[in-house]
């Protein structure tokens, strides 16, 4: 399917090689065969089904393809899912089964497309799985801005964790982001970026507890993409969380993120803007 200024593409599946760079073989087998215990399924937040196992593969596949295509000349690639940052090596949690960010980062490293990756995690929840998976991996720098008192209760240390008070406003958030993005850039010296553009810092989110407006979230996206352009870095964008009372608000916020990415990708100065952006679609229907 062709769209103005970009292409919408069915998400490919992440293969075993890609998944096993991040997750243990026993856990991967339990997800494949549907032998996750009741406790494991409760921790993930949804029941196993063949469709759940298939979708899990495609969520990671979408982010892998988004990052690879961004590096290979699109400048920006979008995964219409992903941001499953609560997944650890041997278990899932919080609606996350496999960790698509780390799978995608190690995938492009294995292909020789990038050496150093910066994960900019602006979902309102801490990327505990990503932080734990990358604790001993200096090639993936994890930067997370999240609610200090929000889920998860235990937050393993990432490379740069910025804790936000309940009620944090647009102005406070954007000031912290600008400063810490510059710091993360200097520390990480990345070849490519994975951006978790969560919709859940929104004031209308049921689980967020911050007070960002839609305009503030647009400025957030713009700040991240302008940053990537300034340093000529390809970026993969994932959607991560969004739990607004009104589903239309979540769609508005995610769509604004994709529009912002596409606009900047089409302007001069991005990492080689030789191909239109690609958007990898992954159905969110579980049953
Ligand atoms: Zn979240």
C-alpha cells in the first residue's frame, strides 16, 4: 500500500535468531508452544493464544524493520506497535512479551548497520525490561523519562533515568527533555535512535498521572526528531503505551507523532533522505 510520502507495510515476523539474542530459549519456547503458566500470563496481562504468539513476533519484527529501513536510507521508520519495554530476558510483564527495542538494536548490530544505539523511552512508565537487558551492554544506551511513583514499582537502573513528579506540566517536561537529550547524546554517541513515543504522558491518560497537553506532546516529538536530524541519525519510532479515556485521543497523539516524523524526514538535512519513510503495521487484535 502506498501513501503520500511513505509506505505502509505489513510487519514481518522476528525470527528465532533475532529473539534469542535477547530472550532465553526456555521462555521463547513457552511463548511459542503456549505453555506459559497462569502466573506468567497474569504478569503479562493477557492470555496466550496462537494469535498472541504471532502478534508478539510481528511486534518485534516491525521495530526491527523500522530501524533497519531507517538506517538503510529512509531516515525514519515507524512501527505501529512496539515499545514493549517491560519484557525481560526470561519473562514478560505489563502487556509486553518480547522486548522489541533490544531485539531491534541487536538485529541491526548483527547486520553491521549500526554499532551504538540510543533508546529514548518517553512512555510514561519506566523501561525496566530494557534497562535490565542492557545493564551490561555498553553499545545500547537507555534513556527513560517516567513517572517516579508510577508502574513498575522496582525500576532497575538504566543509563539515564529521569523521574517525573505526578502532575508534571508541558513546560517542566520539555525543559527536562531538552537538557537530558543533550546529555544522553554526549554519553551515548549513537549511530541510530529508537524512540518510544508513548501517548501516556497525556493529561487525559488513565494511567499516566502527568498533565501534558496534545500540543506539549507534539513539541516533545518535534524535539526528539529535530535532535535526530541535527545529528544526522536515523530513527525508528514505536508507539508504546496510551490509555486515555477517549480512544480518539490516543489515535490523535500517535498520528501526530507519525506526521511529525514524516514531515521532518521529507525536509533536507536528515540522515540520507533517499527513500520515503516506511510504516510497519501490526494488528492489535489479539483474538
Ligand atoms: Zn506506558
